[in-house]
C-alpha cells in the first residue's frame, strides 16, 4: 500500500467522530448526512466535513438517490491499513524473537 493512501486512512481513523460514522455505516448501511448527524452531538455541517475526510481516504463512497446523497462504507482501504499494521507487527516480531534468542544465549551457563 502506498504511503499517501495509508496516511489518509490513518488520518481519517484518528478521529473518534469519524470512527463513529464508519461504525454506523457498517451497522446500518447507506445513510444520509442528515441521518448521521441525528445520531451525533455535532451539526450536519460538521458531519459533512467528516464525510469529506472519509471520502478522501476512500473509506466512504457517495450514491445519489433522487435528491439525496447516501454515504456508504467502502471497507477496502481498511484492509490495506490492517495489512500495513500487520507488516509492521511482523517486523517487530522478528526483532523481538532475535532479542529473546540473544538474551537466552547470554543467560545460558557455559559448561566447565
């Protein structure tokens, strides 16, 4: 995954309100900004700004239905972010295993 898309996803996920919006879209399906705002302690305009950040990160897509715009979760970038975190975790696992082996060697009594 390229760094710029990862940056946008992590930026979007860093905000609790955006995570709440994603959770609702995941649980309830496509919703309008007005419906999303009704369940949050922020204005419709603030929800619009959060939706813009989520859309920029590729986490949300917009579907027009008549005069309404419905937002729906697009989970693919989340999979990419999880993969990135797993890669970093695997690197640390290797380093920690190497450290564990080295410590075990240092603390193993030598035979006389």
